[in-house]
C-alpha cells in the first residue's frame, strides 16, 4: 500500500467521507487511490474556489470535515478566498495540497511556490510530512485540528515522492475520536450571569457555532429569563431559523445603525463570537459598536463547546428552554406584480419548505427575504462569513452533498455569482437538489452604496463602469443551461413564485434568473 | 487632491495607462479618482484572476506595466495563480491592493488577512505606505521595480485611510525614467563565446525576455556563426515566430525526450533563462535534462538587458543578423474532414494573419498548430509560464488592450478555460478583437496522460471522474454568447476554417467551440 492510499484510508477511518478536488500531475497517486478506497467520494470542482467553498458548506451542515485536493501553491491560491471565508466561519476542513517531490523542489520548476506562505493566513495548522509514517501521523493531526470544538482548518502538504512511496508494514488504524472540549470556566460563566441579571441594560450576543438549533434555544432561554436582549452577529455561519426557533436581532451591517442599536447596553456577553466591529472603516465613523461604557464578557474560548457554555450559563441563571411563540403569519404567495426585493422575499418565505438550507450570497437583494422568512418553516441559513464574495454557489454544493434529503436554496447576487460560477457544473454533475435564485440587477449593487458611504463620489461613466455589470448584460439562464442546470428567467413576482415552487418540487439542479427592478 | 488621485496621477505620469480591476469598498476612493485622472483606463474583470492575467498579457505585449486594483487579501488571493504565472513570465505589473484603514486593522474585521503573506510568493517588492507622502514615494518605487530589465512584480498596499487623506502641498511630478540596465559582464560573455566556439557540441538556450524579435535574431545569428544549436525554453513568455523569424528547437515538455535531445551537449549557454528542469518529478526519471558532463554558462542576470548581452556575445563571436530562410510551404486550408489536432493546426497556420498574437493555453490540442505555424505570417506567441491553468483567456484580453490593431487568437483548452471563463465578458465589454478557439475534448486531456506517466493507474470511473469534463458536457458556445461573444460550434475541419476566417475578418470578440475528435 502506498502513502496516498494509506492517507485516504486513514481519513475514511476517521470519518471523512467526501473529497472536493481539482487535482493535477502532482496529485495523481492520490487520484488513483480513490479506486482502492471505497469510503471516500471524490467530487470534481472546475476551479479550486468551488472545492474550498463546497468543503465549507459541507462542514457547516455535516459538523465534520470534508477533504479538499488542491494542486500545489497556485491551486491553493485559487482556493484561498473561500478558505478565508471558511476560517471566518470556524468551519472544519482538511486541505490536501500536492507538492513537487521533495528532491525536485530545489530546481525551482515552474509550479514551485511558497505553499507555507499562502497557507498560513487561512490555516490553523500546516503539516509538511518528511516520510511515509510522518504523512500518516500528520493526517491524524490534521483531523484533530479540524475537529476542535469551534472548528479548524488543516493544510496537509503531500509531496509527490512521499505520496507514491510504499508504507513500511501495515498502517495501524485508529477509530475516530472527537476532540474533547475543555470544561467550562465557571468563574467566567458566573460573571457573565451576574452581568445579565444586573438589572442594567444587557445584551447576549451569539455567533460562530452558537447559531445551531440547540445553542440558539439555550441562548434564547437565557435572554428570556434575564431580560437581556438577544443578538446574533451580522453574519452567522449556520443559523437555525423559522417557526419554533428564536429570533435574535441581527447586528446591523451599517455601522451607524449598529451603534444606535447597541449604544445603550452596559453589559454585553459574547458566546461563540467577539465584540462586534464594523465590516469596513469609513471616514469619521466608529470601528466598534458597543459603547465605551459597556462591559464585555466572553465566557468561552476556542477549546470550549458553546453548548457546554450556554448550558452552564442557563443553569446559573435558572433558565430552561421553552417553546418560542410564532412570529406572525406568513406572507401570501404573490401571483403577479413587480419582482423586487419585497415581492421576492414574500414568495420565498411563503414557499420555503421545512428542512431547507439557504446559502445566502444575495447581498443587496436578500434583505427582505431574511425578515419575511422568520415565520417560515424551520430551516438553516448559511451566510458569507469572510466577506470574500464567491462563496454562495460552492457552499450550496457542499451543503447539498452533506444533506441529500434536504433542498438547498442558493440566494445569489449576480456580481458574486461570477466569481465561482463553475460551481453550477458540479451541482449538475452530482445531480444535487440546489435551487439557485440568481438576482440579476446588472451591477455590484452594494458597491454603488459603499461608494457614497466612504465619502467618495463618482459621477462619470468611467468610475461607475467598475461597479456595473451591464454592457453586456450577462445571460445567466444560458450560463446555467450551458453547465447542465434546468434554468428559467422570470421578471414578475407571480412567475418567480411558480418557478420556485416547481424547482423545489423536482430534485436536481435548477437556476432561476430573477430580473430585479 | 487626495492620495488616491495623486497615486493614479503619478502612475499616469510614469506611463501607466491601464488598470485591470475588481474593487470593493476599501478601494472606493481609488475608483472615484478614475473620474479625475484622464490618462488611466479602468477595465473591469469579473474575477481578480482575470485582472492579473490580463495585466500579464498586457505587459508582455506593451513592454510596460498595467496596474491592477484588488480588494484586500482575498482579492489578491483570487489573483494569485495568474500573478504566479506573470512572475514566471518575468512580466511587469503594479498591483494596487486596497486594505482596511490602518486604525481598523486591529479589530480583525471579516476581510482582515495577512496581505504580506499572500503577496510575498508572487511579488518582487511589497510596499506598505504609512503616510500620504510615503504612498507617493512607494508608487514610484513600485514602477521602478516593474521596469527592471527582466521584469518585476510590485505590490502596493493602499490602506483606506491613506487613500482618502489629502496630500499636503502639491505633489511633485516626475517624468518616467526607464530603469537603466547594468552593463554586461564581458568576462562571462567571453567565456560563453569560447564555449560556443569550442568545437565541442554546444547549445544556446534562450527564454524570458530573449524571445522577442531582436534578441531572437541575435541568438539565431550567434548559433549560426558558432554552430551551436539554438533552443528556446519549453515555454517562452513571448516568442517572435513565423516567416523571417528564427526557429529555435523547443525543449520538449516530456523529460525523457528532453534528456535524449540535450544529453550530447558539452556546453550550454543560457540567456534570459536558466538550465532546463523537468516540469514535474516522476518516479525514476531525472529532474534535470543536461548531462552532468555539460558545462553551463549564464552570461546575464536580472539587471542586464538581454539584448545587450546577446549583442556583446554576437560581437565576440563575429556574428551578424541575416535573413532567415523560409521553413517550407504553408499547409493548405482544409475544406472538409475530421477536426483533430492536425487539421486544426493546418487551418490555423494557413489562416494566421500577419501581426497576430497567440495566447496559448491549448495544452494537448495545440501541439500541431505550434509546428505548422512556423511558416505562417509573422506573429507573437504567448505561453502559459507558471503552469497554473487559467491564464489563456485573461492574457488574450490584456494583449488585445495593449495592441488594439492586432488580432488576438486564444487557443484555449476546455478544462483551463473554466478557471477564468469570466474573461470572455471583459473581452466583450471592451469590444476586443479576440478569437477564442475553445477545444472541447471533454476532459483534462493532459492529466489522463500524466496519470500514466507518474506510474499511477486508475481503472475505475471513480478516479477517472476527477479528470473528465463530461456528465454534463459544457456548452461553451452558450457560455460565450451568455457573456457577449459571437459564438459558433464546429465539428469538422472545413467548418472550423470558415468560422476562423470569418472571426479574423470581423473585429470584436468571437468564440469558436471546436469539438475535437
């Protein structure tokens, strides 16, 4: 058995089942090993950003890592932006990066590059094995890092000569063991509990891994019991939403609004996240949102399970999880009218099926959908975490692979879609039930807003040309069909609702190009 | 005048005319400055890899840098692979990377990342200004690095608060000054000359900036005079080819062939390049091609102009540039028959117009076209230099922007095309005369070959699925049309020739999907 096969077998033994890859020559022995290692499903992405984004979506829904298979430094570079997003999502991932044979590195061949430099900003751990046995040991380490309570990104460099070398003896197999979380620091929990119960205005802010159903319910119970106001980060990697789930306020994206909303608090307790900061700096606007008079409490760290922390906090304040009252009636399904942010949002919320997973990269077009769907059927919502656009399509692919029985709805802005449009092909090839709602507004809508917000002005065609997607307008329906999706263009609310209903009813990949007014 | 405007003005004064960009919020002041700085043309790419690849193609044809405009670390990461290719091409480029305001960095906002780490492997110089004046000084440094005799990649980080701050006083403008090349080391030249004239088997190997018309002619004269055999690197950033140009032998991609071809030499003189090495390592195959008995000579370094070096070498051996005899008759234009590597190559060579620029990412489909076109009309050939696929479409865009009067033919493999397919849109928006010949063979053809070459075997559908592009077959004709190109599918040689002739005759973007057998 060669090292490639041993590494794949070890990953399978540890519970890793899927590999999103785009290999090249240096990974060919790993590729060949898929034939001999039955438990690992290889899935081809036509660009590495699709692979890393899909692994991110997979991890958020499966709670365990997928592997990626990337071709040297440039392949890792192509995957960089979605690794950045995955790291900001506290996702779990094991990147296998093929490299030149160790003895070939010194010749500075065309594909030679500094893999460590590229990997460092997006890795919690980098392994660079020096022998066959070391490769196997580092595979286990990579898994352990990925299974840390609040996620981990491992990058395992696999030189070609190690990949093709034979193992000495039969590798010992290990059964998967989840990394045990550290016990909760009860002193910090008590301080946080005291703050929440102080009678002074207090906020409980959740993010990271605390957006899942159980921790969210605990957080809601704590807030209910103590009178604290429950917030979720502007973006949460996976948020349990819909009927029966708590409805935390979202920290607004716009700093001015966030400051207004948060300035009155005297205590802020963070679980799974840190004190909120502005996404960008703007001239004469604050970088942080909490008042200087607000005391902050962070009764957790990366080695704690947020469920343990919230359970302890709930016990300390005497809170118990109780049913959440409904948010109000669902909107009616529109049967006609203009297709805009509001009518889309209503149709979406009314038709969203139970168990749906939403991959949200709608940017400016999805604002009402988020609000309207609070009373929709229970669903999970996956957000773009690192601000690097091009995550929506791949993340939908990964979520669909992780949860074959659940429809995935990808709310997708046009500008962002063009970053990793290749992901539509993978959804088609794997016949995934992904419904891509492609909002065509012919511009980077948010940037037109941001241009004004930073105090810059651009009157002429010249500057605005960098923010518009017209001339030529992209035909996303044709793009979808070209890559194997069933695709349709709609330009009124009734047509959208009909197309959406049909796409949800029929497994396989669909694209609905929503021409927004 | 704010720093954004001052930086753009400085670049224009230095002779930089084009900026390939995909900006975000942190670059909005730079975006707004395009309105006020007339001499700089902003060109939008829908993905940063398009921008960096286009800047590479531009630099190869213009001989001077374009700027790129990239959005923080992830934007730079998206551009990484084509920066890697550009660095391997010894191209000239100035990357402007927007960053958070300096005071905002400490808050670790979602888009914060280690820009230096990402930039380092693909930059010859990184500038991180700390003030308005420093930003201007570093802009000049960035240009100086890019104008080094054998190219340079500069990365200038532009924090938002520096970009929006006002210049104190009126910035002093500088006229462009080309970086002066160091004078040639005549001792090294004499040693190289002696080796070439020794009477023992000698090779003269050129690459890098020595592929242009003048240095190539000098190299051919030297080889002719001394009896040395003239080689060009397997891949050359820009090679002058066709009638009247020298025809250096190409160092074969396949190491076994390269070793056979090069093992007999006792002396090898390299200009613009280094001793050739294998692209990848393979079990039990050599990493280098020259015999251990071969002495190597490198009478140049990065601070020399290769024309100076070759001129000195020509003088030393008494060589003068003379007309190059023709290579033989051009093939006939096929009027029917199967469309395969050979019939395509014949049609291509016969129809290639004078002054054409070829952006070559054909991989397995372009082998015969390269040979057949040796006797075609004079043209320039741009190769993928760093092995990171996804350079062909962007490079064609950049070359067309640099040379508006010359048709650009992009020979494009299907697998590689999907890496930066978004570049078709930029070609359409800018109405560039780019003819993309898209070879659809429904696979990563070269990887099926490489799989066997590395000694790996993959019998089953499982492994092969990572190398094939069928299920579903991509409709590139529809993709091209969706992004504004005039597109047509052809599946025989006569139809290809007709479509190619038509596309060459009619300015604007064309895509010909060549269904290869």
